[in-house]
C-alpha cells in the first residue's frame, strides 16, 4: 500500500501543478462592450470549442475531475 500511496501522491502533485498552469493560461471571460453588440454570436463564438481556448477549458475540466478523484482516493488510504 505504501508504494501505491507514494505514486498517487506524485501524480496528485503533478496534477495540481498542471491544473494551476492551465487555469493561468486561459483568457478572461469578460466580453466588455462586445456582448452588447452581439459579438458572442460570431463565428468564433459559435466554434470556440474547436480553438485553443476551448481545448484549455476541456483540459481544465479533466484535470479538475482527476484532482477530486485523487483527493478522495488518497483520503481513503489514510
């Protein structure tokens, strides 16, 4: 059990570092005056999931789920 706990702890630390880095790479969600003019309904607004920003959002979700799962597993091991 000790080796598994060390491996999971290392994966947990790497996940924390990656999660912080991915969150910091994302752009702010404030649209400013563009929201008034309807800029959110542009081609970019509709296809945001296929851009790098969309990929960062998806990666954030995956890393966050991994964070919570590892947290629960490591807590159950104590």
